[in-house]
C-alpha cells in the first residue's frame, strides 16, 4: 500500500528539514533517504522537491552551496539554518496537534 500523497501534501517542508537536521545533503540524496525510510512507498517528485528548496531558501530556512566533487557533476548541497530548525520544531508541534485532533475526530467511539 502506498502512502496517499494527499495525506503528506503540506508537509513537504517539514520532511525536507527533517532530513537536513542530520547533515547537509543534495536533492537526489534527500529523496533517496525518503524512499528508504518509507520502504519505497513515497518519494517527492523532482519539481516538488526543487520548488520546496527554493521556497525554504527564500524564507531563510536553508542555505545552499556547490559541492566540490572531483568526479561527476557538481551537486548543490542544502544546509538547515537556525531559523530552519525553529521552523522544523514548529511544524512538528503543529503536526502533533493536527494528528491528535484527527485521531479524536475519526477514532471509533470518539463521542459520535
């Protein structure tokens, strides 16, 4: 069963920031980590991923720099900023609150 994109839409920024909390990374590597963590059930479309990178960079949540690869194509790496860490923690708190609210609303025997 694949994860419904509608359930994840709106959390792209938090997903990307979560990956960058561990270390700097580049687009393909971030998407690969997402695929691995979800057992292949979810991946971000390339356009969605790079649109999110631009948005996060414009809001000061991440910065980017060109890697210094000796072989192959140069990669643009992304790094989370302190502002991005604050945003990540806010997004996680919002998610937890939303998750609890949805659980209350849809759980069997939830007062209906």
